[in-house]
C-alpha cells in the first residue's frame, strides 16, 4: 500500500513538473518575441526587388519548433512569394499557437484568406495584427490591399498613405496609390507615386504599365511610347498595347509606325474597336497608306529649281 501511495505521489509530482516546464518553455518563447525584440525593418516586403527567398518553403513540413521565430517567418515569406498558400497557413497557425505575442501568425493568415477571396476574414486578421503593432508600415499596406479588393477605395488610400508615413520606401504602397490616384483622375499625384515606385523597383511590369497608362491618358505620347514598348511583350494586353502604340505614333505624325502597329491588332480586336469605338481599323490602315504614298510620291518629284537647271 505504501508503495502504491509512493507511486501515485511520484506520478503527480512528475506531471506537475512537466506542466510547469511546458509553461516555462511557452513563456520563454513568448518572452523572446515581445515586440521590443522585433526589428521590423528586417522583414522585407515580398513583392520588392530587394526580397530574396532566404529559406525553402518545403521547410514548412519539418518540425518548426526547432527553428527560431525569425527563420520560421522567413520560411513563411518564401511560401508567400511562391504562392504556396497551404504551406503558408500551416506556418501561420504554428506562429499563432506558439508565439502569441508575435503579430506574424495573423499577418500571414490574412494573405491565406485573401488568396481564397475571403477578404472580410482577411481584413479582420490584419486589423488584429495592427492592434498589436500599429506602427509597422508593412501591416497597413496589407490592409490597404485587402480594402482595395473589397472596393473600399477611400479607406484603401488612407491605409496606403499610413503605410508610407511609417515607411516611405514601401514599394507596394506607392504602386497602389499611383493606381488609385490614376483611377480618380489625379494624374499629378499618380505620377509622383509611380516615379517613386519605379526608383524602388526598376523594370517592374506593374509600374511600367501604370506609367504607360498615365502618359497615354495625359497625351504625353513620346513617353507613352517608351513605356508601351517596354510592356508590349505582355501577352495579356497585347492588342491593347498595339492599339495605344498605333494611336500614339499617329498623334506624333509617324504614320509608317502607326500602320505597323494597327496591322498587328488581331482580327477579333479590330471588330471590337469598330463596335465599341466606331473605329474601322482596316479602313484606317488604307487611308493612312494612301497618305504615306502621297508624301513619298511628292518627295520623289523633282523641284521647280531642278527642272529649270535641267533646261
């Protein structure tokens, strides 16, 4: 009987110790990730030129408890960069459960739900992230993206501006504000943001597309052509680019180049232009070719001076 009591007593003590150790480990993990210890400047925005994947997303399948929270966040960023959302939510859940003082669990979850078009859920999650850290531009930028998806344009602009107030080098914030200001017809503001975004991320298709649209709309056709030429390999908007290039060259009185791009517009797009804009591309090409031929013929004719000299 004494042995039985001893065994029970020992079991209770061991269980209590294990529970206390678990609590100590948990508290230790949380203490390591208090906001004061997080250098948010080292957490790069994924869609920037400077972002380089430091880890492999496949690391998400390993025992994450063996990694530091910084390494875990880097793995999550790689999964986000590769759009591997199932892996991302797995890491996000781990961060939420094991590092409760750390805002990144909810932050990465917001991306996961946004990828599923559950944008209200994503908004709630990023709001909870901002509650823990209201002074991080990266989080306000993510909120701006979600609000824009929900068509809350004014609120999206406000969040993007807050992101830039906290970190003016936020590439995505400038790009988004450039796009929103263009939609609102605020061309000067849109251009200002687009130019900053271009400096932060050179040769970015989204920025070049924004600048091409801006210059075309404001009738700065010389600059429009420069950026349209840069993005013309983008197959998704190939016909639209060909039309804008043709129109820009026509406005600049370069009819040969205009004809070239009008001819590149696919047949189905030509019929669309006729039905929507009343522009018959085939007739337009014929008219311009006649004009070019007249100019060429005039250049070939001898001048009166030459005729007199010949006499």
